C-alpha cells in the first residue's frame, strides 16, 4: 500500500497520477496586467470541488502576482459564502476582497439565487449564450485571470460561461462514478467550441479529494489518467478536512492554513496552470 502523502511529490519521483512528477518553474513576475484569460471551472456533478478550486487556485494565482477576478455563477452562491461574503448585500458589483477578507489581488463578482430566475429569462434573449461574455468584456483589461465558478448543471448559465471562456478546468472527485457524466460534459464542450466559441480549450482535469491510503481512490485516479492522459494535471488535491474548515472560516486555504498540504497543492496547481498557458502560447504574459 502506498504511503500517505504528507508533502508534495518531488520532481522526478513518480507522482500520484503514475507519471514522473515534473518541476514546475516559478512563474515570471508580470510587468503589466490584462487582458484576462477566462477560465470556466466546470462539472455538472455537484460536490466535486469546483467552488473550492475556484477560490484556492484563484488565491494561489493572486499570490503569484496575478490579478484575479472570481465570478460566482452558481445561484446557490457558495463561492461568495466561502469567501465570507453574503451575496445578497452586494449584488451586481465587483467586490474587492482585500477590503473585507484581506486577500490581495483578488476580486469577486458575487451572485445569488436570482441568477436562477435570470436563467429562465435568458432563454428568450437574442444572443442568450453571450450575456456573461458581454458583462465580463469591460472587466478584461483589469485582470490577468477571470475564473467562473459554474453551477452543477449543463444549463444556460454554464453554456454562457463556456461561450466566453478561453479554457475549462474540470475537477473530478476521486470516487467511484467520478467519470459518470464526463462524456456528456466533453460533448457539451465540443459543441460549444464548434458552434459558439472556437477559442475554447480544455486546460485540464483536476483530481480532487484524493486519498492515497485507499485503493479505490488510487484506482479511480488511474482510470482518469487512462481516459484523459496528459490532460490530467500532475497536481492532485488530497482529501482533507482543512478545506471545509476554510470554507466555514470564509477564507482561501492559502491564508487559513498557509503551510498546509492543501494550500501547497493549490500553489503547485497555479504553477502548473501558468506553465500550460505559457506552453500553449496564449499566455499574454509572454
Ligand atoms: P462543488 O462546487 O463542485 O459543488 P465544493 O468545492 O463546494 O464542490 O466541495 C464540496 C464539499 O467538499 C465542500 O464542503 C468542500 O469544503 C469539500 N471539499 C472540497 N475539496 C475538498 C478536499 N480536497 N478535501 C476535503 N473536502 C473537500
Ligand atoms: Mg460549487
């Protein structure tokens, strides 16, 4: 049985995904900001780590000097609540998290349950798939990364996110049935990229809630890697109670428990993501 992983794997070792773990270079500091790369964090299954990934990858990118805007695009408003913000108070405005939560370089566009009403109304709009893109367009020069926390469905709100995104990050929980529904998600992404948004690509699949002590999470992870190969991030997020604890505290784990494995995993993911964008050649950071 594999030993419990208490630290990040070292470069050159076999990583949890069964591939040699690369050394991610430290990202270059940015000399100027924008235009933003838009990332949809998407999986129609609930409870897989979309909101947790949006908050903590966002915070880790902000630590790297990136200007980050988080968009709460789930009517349940879990992203706003996870950052200690009552979404009803501040609807429709960009919210500076430094002011309230001490998070430097990260802003929030909150939402609330009214969004589900918006979804019904949107159905009748001309260009209904592009409404979010229109809202975000004027904000793009101010940010390096805009991350959209999608709702757990493939409805019109999620289509709006995919229709304006450059990349999709798909969190997958390392549990049985993780792959259930992924084919449908991939089909939807394909359709959006051929019909609505040709710039859309899959930035990567992220294995979450991994526990190296249990055979079944290791099996699920290897089946994810078998299915999706290099699209799967080398970085894997372990299952730890520090994530729900951080949610209750209304903070990213990178500040709530700055030295924890969970915080460091999201920092590794930030480096891996920045490296992927640089290699794909559409990193405005040059
Ligand atoms: P989603 O947005 O996909 O519905 P969440 O990010 O809200 O999923 O996560 C669902 C629940 O699981 C939350 O209570 C969250 O705190 C918890 N959670 C997320 N990631 C982890 C993890 N790596 N380890 C343990 N619990 C986690
Ligand atoms: Mg969520």
